[in-house]
C-alpha cells in the first residue's frame, strides 16, 4: 500500500518552479497564513468547497440536495456554512460547476503514471517534478515516498518549502529531493509573525542545517507593507551569506493573481490596495546579493 496525499492542482509545463519544464503538484495544508498567498485554497489541509458566483444560475439544486441544511440562496448568491454543509453532495448537485471541491486524495501509485506522461519534456529541457503547496512537508510521509520513487525513476525533483516544520519530519520529507526552493519571508521574528502567524525560529534553524547538505535556491517574496524595505533585504543578505550559502537567490515580487480565489472561499483578501514593488527597488535589492557573488534573479 503506497502513501496517499491531498493534492489540489497538477500544473504541467511550468517554467517557474525549478529548472527546465516541470510538472508541479500542489499539496494541501500550510502552517503559515500569509496575507498575500496566491493559493488560499492550499491553506486548509482538508478538501473544501469553492463557490464561483459568476457561474451560478441560482437554480437551487445545491440547497435541495442538502435539504437546506447549512445552505441557502440569498440576493448575493448561495450562502453556506462550511461546518455544516455536505460539500460532496452540494458540488455533485451543481449543474454549472459553480460549486467545486478543491483537494483530492491520491496515492503515490496513482500519481506516478500522471507524472510519467511528461518525461520526454523533462529530458529535453532538464526539467522534472516540483512539489509545492501549501507546504508539502506537512504531508511528510507522502512527500518522502513520492520523491524516492522519482529518484528511482531518474526524474529530477524539487520541493518548494516555507521550512516551518520540526527538523526530523522536515528532513525526512525533503531528503530525497534534488533541489529545495526555500522561502524566507522575513528575518525579524516579530515581523515574520505579524503577517504569517508564526515566528521564524524553526525556519531559520532548518535553513541553516540544510545549506551544507542540499542544493537550494533561496526565494524571497517582496511584499510592500511587510518586507519591502532596505533593512529587510540587508538582513536577508547577511543571513544568507552567514549560512555559507552559494546558490541562486530569487526575488518574487508581490502580485494579486490569487485575489479572486478568496471570494470563492468566502474569505476577505486583505491586500486589495497593495501595489507591486518597482523595478528600481527590485534591482537595488537584487544587487545586495549579486555584489556578494550570488546569482540573483527577479521573477
Ligand atoms: S446548484 Fe450550482 S448553479 Fe444552482 S444554485 Fe447551487 S451553486 Fe448555483
């Protein structure tokens, strides 16, 4: 019996999540709660319901299927209580796809054939498979088994991580990966907590421990109002250089592409008025790393 994981998306032909052409598996569940997250459907570790008002014809089939328990039609569309409603029944009853369940339980045996379809693209481009999320190491046993299978098949693998997991399960989860895409959101512990809900002690500990062992790309989100300051990037450069890190650094400028999904989850997107950082700022912060000999890219 192989391990199973909850996956909410499989994205083929990605060019931004590691080298070459990649297939990215997005795993559900994250210990952080970043305000700018472009995949808010990744945070909850369980399957959940998304509602798209633009696809809803107010036919009432979903209400009927659940006998009105925790679900009703209002002027603004369908309103449901996520703690009461039977999400499978609702989504199944909807004729238009306005109600969609995100997250599917899949075993490693079920996923491997899906990934094997893209092997010719991986070979031609130097690509492979990336586990993303959410936080893949939340599903450590599944992650480990999948990475070991990819290794045995000679397929390059990468894991995108926020690093917030105690060392042993974290290390077990990522040990077999060829590459780690390690996010560092803030170097100051209090500021880290203020927008993501946890401090960064475990994250920095894991990063320092992993640097001598694994090939890593450091990824720094650039979020105006949170970390887009000279002070933050100087501290990030100092930490990265002190760790002995010699790999690439990628700056990931803020964008609001995921904002529509908050509505579908009946949540409020709190960064509506945030503008992305300017090119001039990004280049100045990239230079802090480039001037120390680190290859630095702006996504
Ligand atoms: S079944 Fe679908 S289309 Fe009909 S009211 Fe419910 S969500 Fe809207």
